[in-house]
């Protein structure tokens, strides 16, 4: 598994490149950014329960320039405990167990936004993997967004997600965010097999086809 140091170096080089481009443009275009941190009682990713009975902290940093964006996202589990789909790397202890990097480009036509990008998942509790994705969203009150993800590394498969969201201003930089999403995952038959005692190997049918439904309510403060 790649080290966190390598990930930090990549992010640093990308940010330096973005800042340099902005300076050369004589501030005709500015680099924009945001920093946030979410605090939750559980971490669930596409239907997989990746924490239990603990508080998780999820910091995020994003920089954007002329449609290009780079985002760092992390997960800190304050007390790792095993679940049906999660094997902790530090059972019963705090762990900074995930560091993800997303590179993307967004093209906007009136209220329609089209985005393509790449995601690196640096996980300590599972093998690292990579995805590419395409997304389309429409800027109306519920901001419907359709995204297709394709794993190109460790866990071959395609995930399709339809989401809706809306933010309500509460006070100054504080917002109340509501969201709902519906997803479907189709794992490649060549990888997602079940174990068969008759053959003594993973030759059974594909069981990695499933649907997910999630709802979220966040109180967010932008730094």
C-alpha cells in the first residue's frame, strides 16, 4: 500500500502547479478553495458499514482553478471496531484509516455541469484502489446529480448513483444540508465470485450486484 507521505507529495505538487498558473494569469482567474470537517457517529460507504460505536471525523480540503479541482478527503475513526464489512487496522484504538485524492474537471453549460475525474482510495483497512467517474448535475433547487464510477484497479465493477441535495442557510457560514441518494453496483463476473465447496475455489455466481439508499442531514460550517 502506498504511504500517506507519497499522497501528500502528490497533493503538494498539484497545488503548487495550480497556484503558479494563477499567478501567471495575472489574477484574471483566481484559485478558489474550501476547508471542512464532518463529525459523524458512523461511516457508511455505498452500503458498507466501515465503523461501529465510535465517532468519525472526516476532514476535506478542495482547491479549484478554471474548472480543474483537487480534493483531499480523510477519515479518522476514534475507536475502531470490526463490522460485517470492515476489519480494523488498529482494533479498539484511534486510526487515521483512509486518505483519498480526487482530481476532476467540470464543464458548465448554463445550469448543466458535466464532470469527469479520477479518485485514489488510500485505505488502511483494505487494499488501495482507483476509480474514474463521469457526472452530470443540473442546478435547480434539489440539484439532481447522476454519477457513474468505474473501478480500474482492485475491485472491478461499476457503481451508478443518483443524488439530490439542498442547503439552507442557518447563520453566517453555517448551513443545514439535506441529501438523498440511490445507487446500484454491478461487480464484474471475473472477480466477484462466491466460494464453492464442490470446486474448492471461488467459482460461484456473482453476488456483488446490490442497490443502496441513503439519507443525510448535516450541519456544516465552512472555515
